[in-house]
C-alpha cells in the first residue's frame, strides 16, 4: 500500500468532533479519519424487509444518528 498525504479544509466544529472521537477510540486523528472514510465505502444501507409496505432504507450513518438522538431524548426525559 502506498501512503500519500491529502490536505483538506473542514469546519472547525467538525475537526473538534473528529478529535474527540479519536481520543475516545484511542486513535490518532489520522487513524480516525481513515477508519471513517474506509467505513463509508464498505457499509451498505440497512435494508428494510420487503414484506413491509411502508418501509424505508436507511444508511448505517442515518441509523447511528437516530440512535444518538433517541439516546439524548431518553436521557433528557429521565432527568424530568
């Protein structure tokens, strides 16, 4: 495998999120970005069962985002 460099500009907020996740996963920022990019090419959308007439297809990223929102909502509701 040949390694090459790539310079990109990203919003500061996104860089901060990447840094936090890299630390959480005990990765360097570089390793975190590579993993996320590789995952984006290998993960296929979550497919609903064809027997469900009103079903939709969601990507793994969308499913993860929904889980995060539900987790936050559950946490907020449990505080009340």
